[in-house]
C-alpha cells in the first residue's frame, strides 16, 4: 500500500484581535463544525495560490498570504487519511460582496481567541486551535522557505 498524505492549505486570518472562521456542515453528520478557510492543494498552483483560492471560495474574502505559520501533520484514523497542512497568515484585502460560498459552508464568523477556544469541541480538527495558538505565539516563516522545482 502506498501512503499518500492529503496536502491542504489554511489561512489564519486575524484582524483587530478576531480570527475569521467558517462554519460548515459536518461531514460526519451532527452539528456544524468550525475551521479556518482551508482546502486541498490543486495541480498547477503554488501553495500560496491555493490558500488565496480557498479563502475566496470559502469566505468570499480576498487574501494575500504573506508568511507561513507552520506545517502540520494530522491523522484521521476513522477516514484512514493523513493531512499535511500548510497554514499561512497574511493580508485581508477585502470582501467580494454577494459571492456564493462553497457548498457546505454556512457562514463566516470573527471570533476572539477565547471564543475560538470556547467552541473547541466543534472544531473540524485539532489543527484549528493549534494554528491560532502558533500564530499568537508569533510563529512566522518566510514564504521562500517553500521551493518549487520543475
């Protein structure tokens, strides 16, 4: 069996002490869950491009990833999948009013760190809080840490 981690990107979007999260339908049924705008890296795009695209699709915000917050591995045994997440922070450039959000996304929220922690049982994964925690700790890495070779 060949192990192939699922590569994802996520945006840690903070403004005035509040973090933008999206509420989405729970893939396992039950109450909706909360997460950063995030999704899968697609062919022929950089990780930075993937992050900006996912943010727009899931939150209707234009986002310019400026730094890497961290790289994370998380295994989800019930689904037999391992995620390799690249989390970015950057500049929120604006909102595309009227843009339809991706299927399954219910709404966006802006929450304080305490509010994010208070709903931890409804986070889509433990990566939600860990990425915010690392951001609050000042973890930032330059984008040239990531190299693409043809």
